[in-house]
């Protein structure tokens, strides 16, 4: 069996998708209140684990089990195009999962547990018989938790010496995971036809593109409203105000997005989502400031 080119393997692992969990991990590090200088080797391992390892493994798993859907929606991808021959896609997914577990073993019990949970969700999202992605509610929840919440918790756990993070950090990680459910829905607008043919009940398939756009927008916005309230309650009004400003900017873009969801989802991802993740970091710095007092 011919081997795939290195460029094709890189394409399968999708480096462009690594940023969100790496950013969320950094948020957890900041939120912990500890100095990363003192544990920079562990921070570096954690960043590599969140992006090039766990996230990359999830992309390989998804592309292998989605190869039939991709043959309709995106036939140019590595596996349906034939550039990733035979079962190489599956082999890479398994190998990257095992490597991720080996790297995670260096991060202490809570860091390792978070990585295991993320990998389990990655396989459950794409692989039968569970295949959570066949229902947009469950599948997007799994992705949001894996990409944002668990990465945040891993970062905070690493800085806590492997112990369970602070309750406020866990609360923010959960809220931003919920908001990420809406971000995951944005990715589904480009593949409605193939999903419908292959029985994948994404939210645009279940609800129609207009209702799904409204649901995605509310799902992104409401958790941030709770974050603003919590930050104000915890004594961080300035940080709460900054998150509010970022949310207002998102709402303006959301109103533009819901008018033409199918053609504007990609653009909203490019301009609205950075505002969302900027709010994550502002919230993390709020916890850091609170820890310093």
C-alpha cells in the first residue's frame, strides 16, 4: 500500500483547527493565577497536547469516519480524493490518539483525565455506534466541551500542580463550552446537502438554516451574558464591561449573519468568533486579578 505524502498527513491533521483548544488552554493557565514562568515546560507540553495532539487526532478521526459524507460535500479532501490511500486515515487517527495519551501522562491526574475525556469525546463524536455528530445537539456539545472547556480545565490543572482547578475557573470553562456549541453550528451550514443525504441531523438540517442561525447566535450570546454577571458579582466590573463590549460587537455581526446564514456563516466565523475567544481571555485575566488579591 502506498504511503501518503507528508503534506497530505498535515492536511488530515488540519493545523488551522488547533488554535481554539490551544487558546482555551492558555486561558486556563492565565485563570489559574500562577506564573507560567515557573512551570513553562509543563505549559509547553500542554499547548502541544491541546492542539497538535488531541485536536489533530480528533480531526483525523472525524475525516476517516466522515469520508463518505466528504465525498459529497468536499471531495477534494485527503481521504475521498484518494491522496490518503487505503486505511492510512484510520491508522493515523489511532496513532495520534495513543501519542496524545503518552504526552498527557506528564500533566498530572487532572490534566491526564481531561485529555482522556477529550479523546473519548473525539471518537464518540465521529465513530459508530455512538457517532454523536449525527445529532447536532449532542455532537456540537461534545465539540464545544472538547475544544474549549476541557482545554481550559487542562491548562488550569497543570498550573495547579495537577489538582482540580478553582470553582470559578470551572464555571467559566463550562459557560464558554456552552457558547462554543453555537460556534460548532456555524461549521454545519456549508454541508447541509451532504448531511441531509447521509442522514446527519445537524441543526441546519433539523431546524432549517434560518432557525439554526438564530439558535447558534443565542447559544453563543447567552452564556456570555452569564459570564458578565458572574464577573461583576465576583468584583471584576472592568473585565465584565470589556466582555460586554465584545458581546455587543458580536450581536451586531449576528444580526447580519442571520439575514443570510448559508452565505455568511464562514464570514461570521472569521470575524465574530475572534470576539468570542477574546472575551474568554478577558475573563481569564479577571480570575487572575481576583487571585492576586
